[in-house]
């Protein structure tokens, strides 16, 4: 009987306590759901996705991607005319790491920006343009997916394309990009814009895709600089500029009047503003010339001087194996600097002195002569002509357009300028 | 009665006390490797490498197998079939012909990693190939590979034969006599020596100066891929060290004979013939 009692107690003991599984979802289940939602989103977009890539190394690039369920992706890119016109097919896959990542896992246009071989895209040896092709998916909300590069932390934004943004979208972007370059064809360098009751000077650096505004507030020089991407309508700023309660994030419908030296542009798809040019007394950062000069950097121009709206006026790009026209401050220990034409493994250029003022103007003088291997024939004259312009006695206004990027504009003739990066 | 009741109760406890629920089981994502829809290249790899030899060829980007602090890019799909064909014809078939059909199965090379670009080093040198753990070979500059370009074929196959020779000597070490032949020339800064200078010192390439084992496998790769004629020319141009070159050559031939029962001379002929036929037919 005792055994029976004990057994009954034990029975009670074992059955009385009912355990319930905690309401718990396994991480793998949640990851799988997230992964499926990403895959479905990318694949289920009949018009593909527009990609805006901001490499860590600077610049911005517009892509168009079509993802299919068989891990294949077709892409267009805006950095070469033929890449904008014809797609390349390669593969992609999602990989679950600490964060779900999107890999463009075989070579295509986007990889060229990361190619360490300098012959591919003239990037830094071993680094390319410091970009990415495997990205962590940070968020998918509505029609936008934000991603960050796993290797260099470049930013990629994917936006679901609309039916009117079809296969030829990137071609339209490419054409728009070429069209916007006409801003540089306006002879006088300094462009002015009225916005929110304030006068701004504006620069648009198409080589590194930066948009900068310069203005004076309470007697102090102020500036704003951000990157932009090119759309089929115009440009969109990476970071909006707000001033006096108004915001500026998009510039569209550029119309140029080269003869009148003006342009009109629509701001944020609403008001139309007039871009005018000024000849004298531009808004200049008094510190810029000194910053430009003391920075330990080799400044490179891909086209030499722009004169009267003609980019590469001296046709430096026609020099065989031309790579850049470079200015290196404090090149020689005894106060002399150089402006070198670089072609192949050779260089040729003038030797002179630089004087950076605290009024934002840099003056080059004492042209000693030339150093290096002459490119020969008409090409040698191009270097001599460039050096002659360079040592203009009134000097150059220094305009900062980005990180280590400066435009130098002749004080005497603001229709003569040169862009360095 | 008591016993029966007891056993009944015990079975009741055993059967009902513990209620198990099947958990909602979701497998770990990526367990067992990445998956994707198989394409044409995947089927070539399966038929020529995975199925017969259990050799994996990774051509899709896989950063965890590569040097993470270098900028590298994946291969262009258009270049991959040519690389696969070169590996098969210039490396695998000659060894199989002379070492027997099971030779490649015996030496546990398990993986090729293909990379589009070279790996650029801070010293200014570039890496064209690496081998790890006697089983994995990474091949770079796939995106510049063309079968019709003899220099590219020679460069890549030199790398493969170089790395495979590492796998061989990691299995059966090279002869003792090799030690001391060029020991005084080995240096970490081998890249400061040109090939010509290295030749004058009795080393077949500048990279052969990197270490004793590199010297050994460079000699093998050079004899196989660049070929006997090229090797003889180097010997002829450097009479002062001709004897060292010949001694190394003989050591390689005896090593292959004793360790693997492979006729190295015949292997040389096969490799040359394969290169010639691939380059001229493409």
C-alpha cells in the first residue's frame, strides 16, 4: 500500500507541472524570412532597380540592375558610354553573414571600380577607386534598399525602377551627365544662385561629382559641399542643403544660354532659379589658398586649362600616353614647385615659386625654366603655354570643390581656370 | 495485484508525463555551403573536377577564402572556361598519363580558387598564385587569361605546376642534396633581384631566391612549362653556374622517379605538347 501511495505521489510530481515552450522564434527562421523578403523584392521588380553607388574613394555612379530568380543579374552603368548602352550579365547571390549580404559574385561593370589593376580604371594601384561589390543589406523599406560595402564601406542605394525608367534609363542618365557639363562651357567660372533670399556661389565638379555652395553670413565665409548623383532629369544631392527654412535637394531641367552666360534650373521640382555669372569680387574662402598649398598632396588635372568654356584648351589629352597635369606644392626643398605634364613614365613641366595669400589667392612666379623629358613637337608648346598662363602676376582664386579637390580661377580673367583633384 | 497496479502506474507515467513537441526547426542558412542555380560553368566544373577528382573550383566571389585586407575582384565568367580547359589539359592530363589515373586522387589537392585580379602587395610586387596546406591553390589574374596568349598560359600554368610541386614535396620531401646548393642566395627581398641576376647566381627565376622550397618548385615549374629549351638557354648564358643548374635538374628528375615513379622527361614533353596545342588551336 505504501508503494502505491509513493507511486501516486510520484505520478503527481511528474504530471503536475506542464511545461510550455516559450514563444520563441529561432534566429534561423527569422533570417530565412528576411532573406526571402530581400530576394523576392529584388526579383519581383519587372522594371529592375536603379542603383546609386557612392564609392568610399569618391565620386558617384548610377547603375540599373535586373535581378532574376536564377542568380543572374544584368547591369548597365553610367561611367562609360558603351556600358550605359549595353548590359553585361553576371551572377549575384545573397550570403548570410553577421548581416545578410548581397554579393555581385562574378565580374561585371561594378567590379571595374574596385579593380586593383591600374590599367582598368586608372585607380590607385592595388585599390582601384576604393569601391565595393559585396554589400550588407542595412534596410529594405518600401521601394528602397540601403546597403553598405563590406570591404570599404561604400554606400549603395537601390530604388525600385518605375515603368518609364526602362532598359535605356542609364543611357538617358549618361546623356544628361554630358549635358550638365555645359555648365563648364559657360566662359566665366563663377556661377551665382539666389536661394531663400541669399546669394550663393555654386560649383559643380563633374569629375568627382560634388556640389558646393559658398556664401557670406554675418561677414564670415561659409560653405556647403555634398556629393550628387545624376538622374535622367538632372542631379540629386546626397545630402539636402537647408537654409532659411528652405531645402535644396534636387536640381533639374537645366537650360543653358551660353551667349548670355546664364542658365535656368528647377529647384526641388518647383521653383525655377536663374544661374548667373559674376566677373569680379566672387565669394572666396580666405583660407582656401593656404589650405591648398600646405596640404601634402599631388594635385592632378585630367584636362589642363579651361579657357572661354573650352575644356582642355591646349589639347593635353592628345599627348600620347597623357595621364595628368600635376601640381605638387613644396616639390623642391628650396621653395620651388612644379606643374608637370605626365605622359607614360615621363614628365615635363615648369619650375616656379608659389605664394599662398590669406585672401584666398595663390600667385605663382619666378618661372625658372622647364624640367623633365620633352614630349616633343607641338606637345612641348602646350606645356610652355600652360606654364605661361600659370605664372599670371595677379594669381588665382582657390575654390575648394571637395576633399583634396580644388579649382583655380585666374583673378585677371575668370574665364581661365583649371580643375584639380 | 499490487505489482500489476504498480506497473500500470509506471507505464502511465512513462507514457504521458513527458509531452514532446516538435520544435519548428529551420536549418542553419548556408550550412553545407552556398547554393545558387547551377549554370553552364557549374556543370563543366562538376563533370571535369568535382565528380572524377573531388576537386572544387570556386569561381564565384568568396572573400573568406582570400586575403581580406587586399583589394581583389572576382573572375569574369567569360574567362573561366578557358582557365578550366588549361588546368585540365596542361596540368591534370600529363600527370595522369605518366603517374597513372589515380595519381591526382592520391595527392590531396582539393580546391582551386579563381580570382579576377592579381593580389597587390605593399612591396610593389603582385601575387599570381598561392598554395595552402597542401590542398588549396588560388589562381589570380583570371580576367587577363586567354588561351591564344602564350605568355598568359605559361604564366598561369607555371603557377599551377609551381603550387602542385609544393603539394608533392609537402607529401614526400625533396632530396637532402638540394640543401646547400644555393642557400647563400635565399632572401626575403628576392624581388630586388632581376631574373637575369638570379640566373647568374644559379637560380632559375628571382622568386626561386625566396626560399629553398621555392627554388625547388620554381625549377620544376620552369622545366615543365617554360620548357627544357628555355632552361638550357639560361644554363648556356651562365656558364659559371651551369653545374649548379644541371645538378638541380638531375635532382628533380631523380626525385620524380624515386618518389612517384614518374618519368620527368616524358612529363616535360607532355606538358609542352599540351601548351602548344592549346595555344595554336585557340
